[in-house]
């Protein structure tokens, strides 16, 4: 191997391991900054829902709950819409419609989250309060998820705005995955007598399932860490409630609300520990999703 090739090889190797080292350094710094809170509260910090800065009683469970609930709502709403958009643009729409419409879908991902938050606060929240939540309370009010005051802001509002924000990501990646499916598979399904929908289900969706799951994972990653839009719509109350109409708080929103105003070292350390919990939750969920993708690839 020539000296220039060796230099290039070791340069790439250093950069690759540098990314891993950067991640490890970030984890160590966050762990060190949160050590005071972890040492004071122990593992109880992650299973306690109380958060009182006056009495310096801190627990992250309410924020973990709010993060998981809003992210679940976002994925539940966004995945069907995203797949429908991707299938229409890639399989059904004529090119003169697919190109500009696909451009506008991708443009949605470039809108800043604060703009989504303002739109959600002044447009989406009143719409949910006046139309959607009364409808849900009327027909599904026997369930604890759809009971309580109908204010527009809350867990449901935050979940809906997150769904709108991650639709462009999931739709765009799913569209690229569908494009990678060989045309011969579509032709074979149609040649065997499959209908258009059966062809999409068997030759496109089934083959591209692992790639679609990857798109969902990326969308979920954005939903877990989204800050400003959620902060403006979730109501910002650290509580664990069944009703989706009630206010809540996520790990990202509590950091946005209180990190600059922490009035003690223990408070600051507790907020950093919440950030550590967000990292752990994201790591666990993404690892689980990667495992699901791996299993799907083996099955397919």
C-alpha cells in the first residue's frame, strides 16, 4: 500500500472513530453534570413523578410518560398518512402532479419548529378544542383517554403537531424506498392477475417493509426530541394522566422551559439528568426498532 493510500485510510479511520468518541464524550459530560441529582435521588429519580423546584424534589417519570405518549400519538397518526402520500406520489400520481407535490411535501420538513408551534397554538389548538375533542368526547367519552376539559392544548394537541412534523420525513424516505423496488416485481404481480391494490400490497409494501420501518424510526427520533412546537402545545404540567385532553410535559419541553432559569445546582443537575433520560429512552427505542427491522429482513 502506498503512503498516500495509508494516509487516506488512517484519516477515514480516525474520522469514523472520532464520531464514536464524540458520542462517548457527550454521554460522559451529561452523566457528569447529572451526577449530583443521580447521587441524591438514585434510581428513584426515574420512577418518581414529583417535580418541585422550591422543595428540591425532582423526578423524571412524568416527563418520560409525556414523551412516550406524544410520540406514540404522532407515529400512530403519521404512518398511515405518510404511506398513503408516498404510495400515491410513487405509484399512482402522473409525473406532472408527483413532482411538484413531492417537492411541497419535502418542503414541510424545512419549516422551523417554532413556526409549527405558532400555527399549532393559534390554528390547530382552537380547531381541536371546538371540533375534534367534543366529537371524541361524545362518541368515545366512555374511555378514560377522551375525558376531561377540552382546551385544545395538551397531550393530544402535542401529538397531532408532532404527527404533522414527521409526515414529510416518513413520506419522503418511504417514497425513495418504494422507488428501489424492482419494476419486474410489479409486472409479475399484475401478470398473475393481481389487482392494483394487491400489487401494491404484495409487490411493493411487503418488499419495502424493512425500509419503511427505517423511515418510521427516523420520524420517531424527531418526535422524541422535538422541543419548541411541543412546548407551545402540551400545556407544560408535570403530571401523569389518562386523558389525552389534559396537559402534560415532555423531557424536551421541561429542558426548554427551565434550563435557563435553574436556581440551584441540584435543579440544574436534575434537568441534565432528564436530558440523560431522553438519551437513554431514544437509544432503547431506536435499538428496539433496529431489532424489529432486522427480524423483518430475515422474514422477508
